[in-house]
C-alpha cells in the first residue's frame, strides 16, 4: 500500500479573517531512512533516493541533538565527511541516513509544493457568488453519478459542494465535467 503525502500552502490574514488553503495529495515521494555503518551503505542508499539532486541528512541516534545532524548534503565529498564524522561520534558506530525533505533539497517535494501552490491560486480566484469573497472552498465531493445503462450510482462525481468562509453561503455544482450520466465502465453493477 502506498502512503499518501499531503503538501499544504496557506494564505492567512487575521485582520481580514481570510484563510485560503492550497493542497496537493500524492503518493510520489522519495522519503526514506536507513541505519548504516559505513560510507558505501550511505552512498548506495543516497543514489537510490536520487542523490545528488535530492539532498541527504546524516544523524547520530534515533533522536539526535542539533550538533549530531548533518543536513543539506548534496555532494559526494560532503556525504563522505558527514558519514565519517557521524560514525566517529557515534558510540555504537552506526548512524542514520535519510532523504532531506526540506523543499530546497528535494525536487520531488518541490514539485508537490508547486501543485499545492497552483491549487492555492485557483482557490484565490474562486470567489463566493453571493459576497464575492475569495476562497470559495470545496468542502465535499459527492459521488454517485448514475450509470447511463442501469441508473445505479457509480463512484464518479455527482456534484461538488463549495462554502464561503465569510458569509457561509453553500452551493452545489453539478459534475465538473458536465456529465449527467456515467460511462458503464465505471458502474459496479454493469462492470463488476
């Protein structure tokens, strides 16, 4: 089973009572962590995780102190130095390597944050039809578009529900693709 990762960007203005959120959900990530005992193990792990484009973190122990963490590693020289120093400081002579999940060191995460930002921009542009306040927010995707053959509900979107955070206006918008009936290939009765 793939893990679902969420990236979120927020615009918040307390004086205006404005909060608009953009989100991206994805299973695409390179997050990983491993205990290692030498540079060769570190390098093998790092290359599988996309090194040097994706930065690495070396740490001593499960819950290291700040002085026991080496972040933003993006060169072989830096990786060798960090592994050597960490192992020399580790009483057990083994350390941890993991992908650096800070966006500036992780192009995969950057792409996911980009998608969340694009969602934020769309949410800013979507204004309430009643009060014209930005951020008319999607609060529900109602599934159950009827099958064009048998009329049974499918997993396709029937309508979207939006709500204004300022005036609380709620509006249901029919299937975003304009579909009124679902293709039978999506029907659990016609195509089990």
